[in-house]
């Protein structure tokens, strides 16, 4: 890889990916919107290409001369005032960028999906790339839009696009600028807004390992295959225990009952439809927490050499970054 095109480079995973590529000696051209927040890319030797995922013409020009495409851009929120805009970016934006890519002589395309599109037994058994799943299993507009977008990506493989799909689990670390929903959990803990927890679980991975997994997928991934980019399966209670050790702040001790919180989330969702303000308790987040969201990344470890640095270090990086940037005390 010499010259690469990256979408989503101003975001959490994308910024780490851009840094890894530059460190490898790649020329990075990043798709950015005219008014996008570029703080995550400040000081980097990077070419900005102003355009929009819904403008295929600008995408085709941006891809010209590039060997590899990393499509990491997505609208990642658990609640949105305008679901149609999320589908426009995640689904139709994916269609536009891959249609433009089809006309280029690219050596590889890496599409960033999510473990949210994969089957998940939910009982503590880890989901894999092959676990059965249907659209009916998708909870919330983000998961639904990413499921449809992944289907769009798969359709281009049959048209001859050399595409590999990566399914990140829950990355944590520095540069979580928005922050992501998971970063918001860490922030709420640091700002002492997390008095209790739900009995759920997540698969965490260091965001830098996740970024390297994208590059390894471009180098070694088999066309048409999916790879889970994850590391440790941890309960939310244990994640807070780790955060307590890292930050010196007490972890919440009270476990909330699921059904009352779910009912409260439905009520909050109804109020938000009237007020158009983000709910205090996102319904999609509570519905997702009804399952242990554990996944098996052994395929990516075996075929790609996905690194597995300790998640506790990644959590410390996240805490240190949030504090240094003024998000938390």
C-alpha cells in the first residue's frame, strides 16, 4: 500500500487508522466534509479531500490514483432526531463510495461494519462471523442501517470489487472525540454520573489494535470474508472495576433491574419524539444491554495476526485522554 483513501478519518477508529497508515509510510488522502472537526488529524501529514459520501462524483475523483480504500465512515449514535439521515450516510453513502471504487483499479477495499450486524447468542456464548442473524435481530436505527450497509457491501463483491469486511467490537482508547456511546459510559463514570449499572457485557479492543486490524485485513484478508476485530469479553461490572483501579474513583455497586429500566427507556423515547431532545436513557442502548454482547475474534487473530494488547491499558489511555482534553476531571 502506497496511497490510500480513508473515509471517517476524523472519527475515533478512522483517526487511529490514519496514524497507523502514516507511520507505515503510506500517503493518506482523507475524505472530509467542509465543516468537519479535524482536531483528530491536526499536525498529521495528510491530504484532505473535501467531499460527501452522497456525492459519487467527488468520491470518484478522490479515489483516483489510490491503491486501497478504507471505508470507515459511519453515523454512529444510539439515538437520532432524523433516522433518514443515518440511513442516507450509512447505507446510501456506502453504496456511493463502493460504486465509485468499482470504477477504480483498487487492490483492496476494507469496509468497516460492526459486530452489531452479527449473530449474538446473548447467553454468554461468543458470536462469530458465521452465527446466524437476520434483520429482525437488529435493535435501533444504527444497527439496522449498518446491517443494510453490510448487505450493500457484500453485493459489490459479486461485481468484482476486492472487498473485505471488518466487524469491530467495542474499541476504547484515545481520540474518542465525539465521544462514542462507549466513550460516553467511561465519561459518565469519570464525571460521577454512573451510580448504578446493568447486568450486561461487551467485547472490548484497544482502538489502536482495531486500526491495525484494518490494515492487516487489507494486507492479508481474504476477499469476501468477514473478520471480527475484538479482544476481551468483559461484564460491565468488571469494566467498572477496571476503571476504578485506573481512575481511583469508586465503581458503582448497585445493579439495576432490567425491566424497569427498559420501561423507563420507552417512556424517555416517547418524550424525545415530542421534545426532539436526546433521551436520558437511549432505548436502543438498553435493548442492546439485554444481551451479553460477547464475540470471538479468533478468526482475525489466526488469519490476520490481529494484535491483542491488554484492554486495561486501552481503558487507561481513554481515561488519560479524556482528562487531558478536559472532558473529565
